[in-house]
């Protein structure tokens, strides 16, 4: 996975690379939050989170990763709005 991520990242323009890096952070943060939320039902290990991220990224283009992160952000914002 590291080699593939590096290859994809290096092929991007600086602007797109920044968006891609941010998208990876959003996806990881979303999975971490899900793992914390499930601590009482089904705890997730660091390896579980890594495997889930690997599965989520597998075969996706940079644009697809960025789009997925946009969905995660929108879902999070909707949940925050609903909680108010």
C-alpha cells in the first residue's frame, strides 16, 4: 500500500497532492472515530484500522479518494448539525 500511495501522490500536481493528503487524513480520522465509537461493542486494533483503510483505498484513483473524503466530511457535518 505504501508504494502505491507514494506513486499516486508523486504523480499529482502540488495542489492535487495537498487535497489527496488531506483526504487521507480525513479518511483515517473517520475510521479512528468509528473505532472509538465501537470500543464497547467491537474494539478495533491499530491493525484493524490499517486494514480497513487499505481496503477502502484499494483500486481507487486520487480523485476517488478525495471524493470519498468529501462524503465522510459531509456525513460528519450532518451528524454534528443533527446533534445540535
